[in-house]
C-alpha cells in the first residue's frame, strides 16, 4: 500500500500518517518528492484495509500496490533518485564514473591506477579487497592490507571508495573506511547480506545476478530499501547466455526497462559485461547512449600481470580515451533525454 499526501500537506500531517502506520505494527517509508510526499508501507503479510488512512488530514490518495515491488517504483517516487556520496552524485546531472582495478593487489598498482582515475575527473575508485573467485585457489584479495591501501587512496586523492562486501562484517568495515557498499552478482540474492546493507546508511551498488531476471534484480533492491536504505544504485553487468564471444551478454535494454518502472539510478559495467578489453570502450559508449547514469570500468597499470580479470582491464591511457569519448556522448544525449524526442518538421 502506498499513501500519497496532497501537494501542500503539512509535515505534521505526514507525521500523523507515519504514526498511524506504526501503531498497527507496520513500517512506513516516507519519500519526499518535488511535488508531494508518498509513504510506502511494508511489513504486512496480507492486504491492508486502506480506508483507515483515507480520511486522515493531508492524504490525497491511498493506492493498493499490485506489482511485486513497493519501494523501487515510480509510483512511490516519480522523480529519479539522486544518490549523494559526499559532494559526488549518481543519478543526477553528472555522469558517474567508478573506475579502478578488479582487485587491490599492492600499493604501487593501486596508487598508479588511482592516479589515472583521479586525473580523468572520475569521483569514484573501485577495487576489490575481498574477491569472490570461482576457484578457491585463485587470488582472494588482500583483505585487511587492501583496506589499508584503500584508506590511503581515499585520503590522498579524495576519491570515493567503492568495494564489494562478501560478508556482513565487511559492511561494518566499509561503513568505517569506505563510501559505497558493492553487492556483487554472486550475492545478489544473498538475502541476509542485502538486509545488512539495507540497515546501513551508506549507498549500495547492487549488481545484477548472473542469471537474474529484471524482477529478481529489482526485488533484491527492494530487500535493501525495505530495511530503510533508499540509496541503491543498480548496475547492469551482463547475464549468462549461450554466446561464446563474450564473458556475459551485456543487457543494455535493462536500462530503459528499469527507467520505466523505477526511480533508482542505473549504471553499466562494460568490463564484466564483455570480459575483453577491446569491447569495453564500444559498450561503454553504448551504455551512456542508452541513458545509463554512470559506468563502472576496470583499469590496470599492467593488465598482462593482473591477478584477476586482466583480459578485460583497460590501461590508463585506454581508460582516459574512453572517458573523453563517453563524456562527448553524454553531452549529445543529455539534451535529447531531457527534452524528449526531437521533432522533425515537415516543410
Ligand atoms: C567486480 O565488480 O569486481 C565483480 C566481481 O563483479 P560481478 O559481481 O559483476 O561479477
Ligand atoms: Mn573484476
């Protein structure tokens, strides 16, 4: 159920609705918007009788939610969510760039890549400290030592740190020393981890599961939001298909498909989405053209000796060129997206 307040409703009126929801043991999720506040309700097992809210002062409408999601929808928040990370944003006017190595390997590597990321004007530095590897014998990440390096990079460059939490206690560390909690494809349906991230105040970057439908992915976002964390960024990173020319099939149609349903920002990861460095830039261009709010790109100063995902890593100079290209595309597409379709005048 969703309660929409009148455009001019007073804050006390919204508070009274929130109290009424809490009184019956349910959880209110107030979403203030540009023109009105909507209040989502979670915690009910079956349908709620909406008539009890209908006549409360300031209430414009009580809507029964028939879709499987409640909080991610445009019904709840018609404007796009802009996730703020300090002075950087994802989902706003700026194209969000999250770049860095697959894994933090050592201080020299991490600093060399961070320097290139900083120089490109990107605001976010990514890097795995704990790596979810297919083989238990593959490099698992530096752990504690990696965190130390991340902390230094954050301080030295002022970049916002994005790193993947594999376990709930990793979220504690990211809360203390990082900026954005990444939930990886392999953990998209790790519900206790989603709930833990949902109890955090830090933004959560939620990757699409390797074989997740749009609905499953959005319901994973719903898990995070249901716990009270509304700063969720969706990341399309490709899904497994029958193709063999790419590591995954990057489903760029998910960007407009999500836009139609949800207010959450969506970014594209052409690195895991293709698995090959030569495909990363073309697919990054396409991701921006299709309307993504940002990109996640893997960069390595020596891809040939990378301890993970070397084949898809761009060198710093390839990365710098990618950034120039995608910014040019963004400049062209932004006015089109903001103004709607271009009218062709027939003489
Ligand atoms: C990553 O971004 O480092 C990663 C492991 O990606 P994914 O979860 O999309 O496979
Ligand atoms: Mn990787």
